[in-house]
């Protein structure tokens, strides 16, 4: 099988996984379900991915790569940005990636434990490149920040991203439970919570 056909089939599998993940949870999605959304047999999936976790890891990797593309566009189209403008631009890149945020809110240990090392290395490379691209944007648009402050921003901003999805995508059942439990809750969109968080970190 040619590399082109292999890449096309992998992409189809990842697309099927992403489509299911929009309406279902990780634990409810099976390789059988993913296979039903592809044009080839379920057993053929094992020629490309050994586990469900590897498919999700590939989707995760693709989300980081697409976010990096958005960051590059932000970097290239702007000459300079104020703190507020930088926060807005960076928040917009996050707003476009709800699947990335949903994946970040999962237990990544199981996903990584059940994936082959070569797949995990490729994923970590994409993750690392996203950190480098954010740093590159800070170098260009926040030149007055010290290197220590830029490093601090990165190692606070990336963990902050893990909590965005749970705070912005709340089910009716969760809302009802919070109301009955007397838990105050204010709805914020992905953009709003990210923008406010970035401004806090920049200041």
C-alpha cells in the first residue's frame, strides 16, 4: 500500500473519531463505532491503529498541529499587538479548537499508556511545537516581558487550558446539580474565559 493511501485512510479514521466525539464521550466510542463511519472494514483499522486510544491520540496531535497553524497565522499577520490585542488574538485561536479543549479535559494517562511509543513521540512533538509557537508569539508581541516571565506565562497558560472546556461546556444535569448543591456558576464562553485568563497572566 502506498504512503498516500495509508495517509488518506488514517485521516478518514481520525475524521470518523472526531465526528463521533462531538456527541459522545470517549468511553462510549469503540473501534466498531469508528469503523462504521469509514468506507472500509472495521478490521482494516488495525492496519493503522492498534487501539482506540491511538486514534484519539492522533486526533489530539492533529488538533495541536491545527492550533499551531492558527498561531503561525496570528504571528505573520500582525506587526505588533498591545496586551489586550494579544490576549484577544490568542483567545480567538483557542476558541476555534473546542475539540482540543475537550481532549485536554480527559484523563490523558490511559490514552498515552495504551498507545505505542512512536505514536506518543509524534504527539509529544506536536505538543512541544505548540509551546514553541506560543513562545515565538510572546517574543514578538510581548518583547518587554523578561524571559522568566515568558516562561512563567507558558507554564501557567498550558495547564490553564485543561480547565477551559469543563467551565464552558456544562450539561443540563450538571447545572441542575450545581443549583441544588448551592454552587454559584457564571457562564463564560471559550473566548471570554480564555481572554480574561490571558490578560491576568500577562499582567
